[in-house]
C-alpha cells in the first residue's frame, strides 16, 4: 500500500498541491525510477532477503518522515530527493519478497504462492486508492499529502518492527536452502 500511495498519490500532489505541470512531475519522478531499477538489480543479486526487506522498509519510513517536511513551496531538488527514498521499497523489496516466496513455499505450491503475492499487491493498490481518496478529498493539498505521509510512516514503522522480529525470514546468506528440499 505504501508503494502505491507514492505511485498514485505523489504525482497527484506534485500537480495539484505543488502546482507542477504534468511534464515537470514526470521529470521529478525519473530519479525514483532510476533508484527502482538499480535497487531491483541489487536486490536480485543479494545473497540474503532479510536485510533487503529491512532496508527497504526503513527507507520507506525515512521517506515518509521526509515527506512530512515538504510542501508546495519546497525546492524541487529536496522534493525529488525525498521521493527517491521510495525507490528502494519499489525495487529491492519486490525482489526480496519474490525470493522469500521461492524459499518458503513448497516447490509444488510456488505458483499458487506467487499468485497470492500478486493478489496482495492488488489489495495494496486498492487500499492506496481508497486512502488517497479519503485523505486527499477533491484534490491533493499539502495538508492531505502530509496526512498520507503520516499514515505511510505509521505503517512503515509497524512493518519494520514486525519484520525485525519475524523469525520465519531466513537470516544471512541464502541459496543452499532450496537445493536441499
């Protein structure tokens, strides 16, 4: 849901709340896309899944806190820098969760587990659309944007704590576990 709040809601706020043109909003989002691509590759090459997941969630938490400090009058460079923090969760987190499914699901159930993961992503997208509609109202304002950032920060903090204490996530290097099944 956090990722989709950024994908859907940040561009809305850039155009409606910060009054950038759609072209300018797209240009501001380019660095986020670059971080997504780089972090996705880094996540795919990672020898673990716990650290990439924790780093991704922590990045979303820090990003949410940064969004609380910006408004329509903030420098475009600061706005872009804050948004870039959400590139890690969009890239690295997705590859790490796919790896977790591959490691934790029995081989005969990997397809079903992957389908459930995708369904969960759709639910997150639907929830994000609802949150944005509720907190933005008719159009995105600084106040609505800050409320979305606060909610994303709270969810990120809860997710970070629950992930840190999750004993089902493999610790350290991965790779040999699946081969032994």
